[in-house]
């Protein structure tokens, strides 16, 4: 106090300032700068650095300072005062923008419900406004400055509903970022604060960078001009439109406001990120997307790490995307990638497709889905054409190392597909693992676990190849379905695959069913625990006749069948005209003790190798098909009882069955099937009249009566019988005269006849072999094994012998009563 008294306040203050100025360093204007304030005092702050190459400045550096300004915001308030009394729409014009809101009298029964509809519509149409609701009142606040230039209005359009609208303006303080604050080239702009662009467009100069240090930008447009973007995964853009290329290897959805808490709708953030950047990275969070999300061409959506898993109890997870009722992920166009993400529906009772690969142009190519997990959807991955009648092509779609567990099916289908591949994927908990449509698909080292119906279902024109795959039925329920269903499919190959049925199931329904399919191949496969009466290709389940044009080779090579509890039918219901297309080679069958497990069933052209059977008594051959009472005939190499008769010019010829296809292709026409049995030689015509006919219209002795059945069996002269009957009836139409008038190939009318009872017995003994030979002849008719045929052997003046080939059933049929019996095939002796 003494010093103060002696010097005075003013003098003491000057001495203190002089002392401080002598002891404190002044700012160097490089890191710190002193600036005069409006009050005349000087303050120090961190210095900005201007871009000045001549002074070795490097990039300029500018910290964006606060710029607090009052902003006038347009506000529109809508109050709903009454509900609609009739259906229609409400019309709003707000700041010159018209919006229509549909209302329904039966459901919009409160003013709050009407207000909620208005909010939904205006949120969509008035993008420059924040829209909020409080009971029956809707408030629209413009996101940036500006007054309402046109008064708002409302029209109920005869709905009976009414609203009041009030326009106003309010003042708010905003931290405004202006274009002049970011107008230097080659400068790093550090953003520490939350800035509002107030609807302005900021064009950045070349060579700049945006460095976010806790701040953000809102309400405007930034032309980035190849600027570098640097930020942690926090929200840095709100209602910002980014244009011009941004120089960054990837972006986070968090930059655009994604929360990743599993409940907040992050759809808008995903759309903003994907519409601006090529690579979008996701954190170890659970994101919720309420709407269908389209991944644009050339974009990548990448999760936090490989092999996504999650724990629903602890919520310990890598990246999860939860999808809403409006759909999942859509890949269209070209060159998109999804990787390291687990997908789960938010609402499991309404979970349709998880990932849809669709066509927005004629070609959809180069999509990749890698290291993803899909669970609890109706359809896992769906190939969906969307181009109407235009050609839809899916090409080079690769699904790698994915885990897919869906409620219904992974639907893989397209109009035309090429080189699409599933590699090292697993499909589990599925009713139907894969529904595969038109095109070419490869499955390599995949695992499939099915619950109820089938592992695969192929549609016509499908080409699918499976290598080193594991297919397992995980249901102990009976009748859980076929593993493979191929209806009209072409070119399906299983190589080095393993099929395992559930060991406790008693009646799995077959593991392979085909109908009108071709070129089905199983090589080096292991099939076990399929406890069924029929597990191998059920070709043509409906027993309809097929042609070589609709069918191709079925090949089973080097396969192992084992541990079955019931009889195993290897082939069933193969049409005779396809027998030459079936190949079974080097197949091993192993059974469980004391059970007759393996039966080679019905008609195959080549005896498979039967080796490794535990007990020879546990398998048997059913005596159907190409079986002559002693052995199965290899018709592909037959040179014995059956040949094809034809003429080479005027000379009769006979070809082995395995030679006929090439001869027929060269233009030769078959006369019929030649049957040689000892001294008996017959040619069976290749076509037949299936219309029913009576033997004769009146009762006469045709001169062929054999009242003793033994004599009838020994009657082998149908030629003489036919001539005698025709003479007795003097030109009347009879079964015999129809045969006599028949002609085919180079054998004309008069050389064919109605067979005798003995000749018909011979034909019946070889009927299956004959039918096989007939199947090789173009446009031929097979003998109907279960129909009764007339013979030319009479039993009396009013009856003749008739015979059924399938079981040699015979009876004496009255001439005029047999109207439903088909005409017998005409035959002739070898010329």
C-alpha cells in the first residue's frame, strides 16, 4: 500500500506492463498471433498459416473460427381441427410447394392420426424443413435462413377435414460458415465447431483438406473438388449435399448420422454414404435399415472383420445389419461387393429376401458377397430378373465363405446366367436350401444342412456343378423330402460330394428325384443313411414317355452307397426309349446287417459293378427290365436275338442295336425289329394302330380253329392263318385284313399278317427287349404290355385267342364283343 500511495495507480500500472513486456516472449506470428479486439485490447490465438510456397509454407492451415450470427427461420404451424367424413385427400401449399395427403374416413378417426399422416407426407416432400408433431399440431421449421415468400394454404377437397395454417418467423443464433471462410487453395481446414452453411454452396479450391476435430457441417452444399477428408467415425454431415470427388479411401456411415444401436433407423445415413463414396466401412455395431437399400454400381459395403458372428444375449458382435419389413439389400448394375456383415431381420415374422441380385439393365455382372452371415429370412439370396421381357443376364456373381440359415429357400434364378459361383459356403436350417434356375452355377466346397423338404430344386435349363460339397439331412422326421429335385433340368453334376441322411429317420423320401431331366452325373460321391424304399434317380416319376430330344445321359460312376436301413432302388421307372442313356459303373454298395438293402431296380442298360457288399444275400435283382429269365442283357453290345431290319436299296439287311443310331442318322429307314429265336424269325413292325377293333363282324370258320390250347400254343403260322381268314370273309374288314394291308419301310402290303397264338407268345417272351429295340427307331410305337392283343388262331367259329404280353394272360374272346381290344402288331417272316 505504501508503494501504491507513493507512485499512484497509473504509474504503478505502467511499471508492471513494462516489466511484463521485458520478461514475456512476444508472439512469433507463425504458431501464435496477437490481434486487436474491438475494445482496443490485444489477444493471442493460434495462428492460421497461409499457403505461400515461396516462404516454404507447405499446405496452408486454417482453423475455422466461430461466426455466430442471428438467422431468421421460416416457421409454419398446422393444426388439425376435424377428421375426414369421406375419403379423399388434403392439399397443402407451403412456401410454394404443394403436397397431397390421402385420408380415409374409416381409419383416420382422430385428429392425431390425421396429423401423423400429414407429418409423414411433409417429411418426404418438404426436405428443407424439420417436421415435428405434438398431438394434433404439426410444426415445420426451415433448416436454414429465409422468410416464407408465399403464404401457406390448405384445402380439404370435400373430405370434411379441416386445418388451420399460420406462417411466422423466428430468430436463432447459428454458427455460420460462409464461402469466404474457405476460399484459399492448398489449405487444410480444421473444423472444431458445429457450423451451419445456411443453405449456401461452398466451392472448395484445389488441393484442400477437411480435417474434422469434433466439429460438423449442416444445411448446405459443398463442392469438394478432390478435397481430402479426415475424421473419426462421428457425425460430421447433417443435411449436407456433397458434390465433386472427395479424396478418401473409404467413409463411415457415422459421418452421415448413423447410430448403430440396433434400433435407430440408419437408412438415410447409408443412402447418403453410398450415393457419394465407393467404399463404405461399418463398425462393430448393429445397424437398422428400415427400407430396401440399393447398393449402386461399383460400391463396396464392408463390415468390421472377417467371419461375422454375434451373441443375441450379450450383443457381442461384429458388424450386423438388421433389415425392416420393406426389404433387405439390393444389388443391381455391376461391380458391387458386400463383405464381413451379419444380416438379421428386425421383424422375423415378416422377413422376405435378405439379398436380392436384380437387373437394372440387360447385364448384371461382377457382384461379390464374401464372409457374410444370413439368418432367419424366408429367402437368403435371390437372383431376381426385373427387366420384363428383355434378356436378363447374371454373370460372374460370386458368393464366397458365407453362412446362410434361412426359413425357406435360397432362390438362385435368372433368365440367363453365366459363371456364377458359390465357394466355401454353408447353408443350414433350411426347408429348401437352394432353388436353382436357368443358367450356369458352380458350388465348390459348400455345406448344406436341410430340415424338412429338399436341399436342391432345379428348374428347366439349369446348369449346376457341385464339387466337394457336403449335403446333410438334419431332420429325424419321416417323409422329410427329396434331397435333389430336378424337373426338366439339364447338365447337373455332383463330383466328390457327400450325402448324409439322418440316421434316426425311418422314411426319408429319396435323395434324388428327376423328371424329364438330362445329363445328370454323380462321380466319386458318398451316399449314406437314406432310409427309404427309393433313393436313387427316380427318373420320370409320372411314367410319361420321353424322347431323346428331352433327355440325355444319366451317369453314376465310382460312388459308394452305405448304411441304409431299407431297400435301395437304384433306378426306377426309366422309360425304355431312354435305357441306352443310363450308365452305372464301379458303384459300391454296403448294407446294414440282416437287411435286404440294395436292389437294382427296373431296366438299365448296363450291369453296374457290385463290390464291397457285406453279405451277398442282402441284395437282389428284381426280374424286370432287360432280363431274359437268366441274366440281364447288355443291349448296347447285343449281337444276339434282336436286330433292326432295314433295306439297303433292294437288299434286306439287319443291324446290331448299337449300330442303328448312326445308320438311322445316315438316312436308313427301319422295316422293324428282327427277332431270331432258333428257327423262328419274325419282324415286328415299328408302328401300331391303338384303336380298338372287333376280330370280325360276323361268325365264320376262318380255317384256323384250334380248340385245344396245346394246339394253339404250337400254332406258329400266322401268315397262312391271315390269308385263310381274309379269304373266308371275302374282303370284309377284320383284324386280319387290317394287318394284311399294312406296309412299312421297304416291306409292302401283303407281307404282314396277324400273328398266331404261338407267335404272339414268342413276342410276349421278349416284349421288354423288343420295346427297347423299338425305342431306338424314330417315331416308333412300343408294344403296350398291359393290353390284350388279338391273334389269328381261332378257338371256335365265334371266338379267337387273345393274349396280354405282360403276364401271358390269355382268353377266348368273342368276335363281336372285343371292341376295346387294340389291334395286334403285324409281323412277317424274314425275307
